[in-house]
């Protein structure tokens, strides 16, 4: 059973589609000009930057496609290992690998800094290419003073270097009151957020143990969650599972078939984890890499395909029934 409070994250909540056309009066890096948020700071952006240096990282350049939205075109193992290789090179690589890793991390950090400056300023030239945002969306970002960095790129020295590079650029530009900090939960930030939504149900014991999942595009993060008095007390991380989309996408384009495959995969992972940890349950708290609007997963991502298979019902109902 999947339960917990739910939060709306409609497509308009994302900064992925914020595009930097220009920042009048600022010396915008040409490397950042014209790019969208998901091209500036993401695992795909890291892979694109790492490709020319693949040999010094012990990677195969042919495995590092340029920035592509098609998840079936790159392997989860490659996406995971690219970030790990850059992080290792920063910490203990040879001179060539360390210099290349420093260049990549600094570039990603500057990209993040330029993106935050774009959001903070809200110039008309950039507003025009984000028509789904209202003035209130830009005004919200103009007021934000602390940005927490989480996800796969935030771990270890890689995350520290990205955050430091972003802060350095913002300081150079005069935005000294905008801070970039690393979340203490790094790659587990979404799982931690989901875990904190499970409330104490009527007639429930004060203490409870449940399973937690973050179904991402590269990895499924898993954990055993312990609650005391309805509050999350501890989170024991379990080994993540690689998300190989080439094994889930049907041979022919069929949204309903994809949805059935996704639901089957979700159910298998939850069942497998429950068998590994029979001391946890019967509840599973899930975070899914998809937009959510009016209780339904939105957008054209693979997880949203569950509605093609399960009908136009609430996402919680479809996932609960599948598991």
C-alpha cells in the first residue's frame, strides 16, 4: 500500500524550461547563452561535458551521448558512473583527470549561478520564452535568498565544487545575498522529503516502520523509515537499484504498454524490498520523478504513462492498487 500526504508539482513548477537568452548588462558566459535549465545543470549536462575527457576518467566516449532527452539512448550505469568518475577524479585522480574534473564541476557551478541570476532578475527577454510562467512565478524567485542543492550531482567533492563555483559567480555579479548550500541529504533529498509526508494514522501505534522509495530516472533509492510519535526519527538507506529504461520501454511506441511496464517495475521493486526487509511495512512511501497536477502525474515522462494504463484516476490510487 502506498500512502502519505501529497504535494502538487505541476509542470510550471520546474526551472528546467527556463532559458537564458540574455542578461543585459552582465558578461554572460557564451557557454550558457541560449541553454535551458536542464541543459545547464543535470546529469546529461555532466555527460556532455565529460565526453571530451572520457579517456582520463576511464570512461568510453561512445557511452556518453550529448544532451539527449531520450532515456533509452543512455544506460543508467553510464549515467551513474559518469558523475562518480568526475567526483573520484576531483578527490584523488591524476593531474589530467583532476584538472578535467575541476573544469567540469566549475562549469556546472557557473551554469547554476547564471541560471539563478536569470531567475532572480526576471528580464523580459527571458520571460518571453517561458510563457507558462506568470509574473508571480518570477517574483517568487526574485525573493529567494537561499537555494538548497540536492540530487545526484550534489554528493561529495563534486557537489561542494559546484556549489562553491555558483556562489563565486553570484558574488562576482553582485548577488551577495543569494546563497547556494548543499543539502545534508544530497542524493537522498527527494526520499527524505517523501518520508516526511507520512502522518500518524488513527489508532496507529506511536512507533512505526515503513519502506521509502524514490523512483528516479537513473536510480531507485530505497530506505527503511522509522517513525516515533508520527515524526520521522531515522532513515536507513538501502542499496539503490539501477533504472534501465531500455528494458521497460515496449518495442513499439505504446503509451499504455509503457504504463503497464512501469507499474509492473514499481510493484516488483516494492515487493522485492518488502521481502528483503519483512520488518518494515505494510506502508510504502514513494517519490516519483514526474510532475503532479490535480492528483495525477503530468507531462510526457515515462512515469506519467501510468495513467494511460490505469485510467484517469489519482496517481496514489493507481500506485496503491499496483502494489
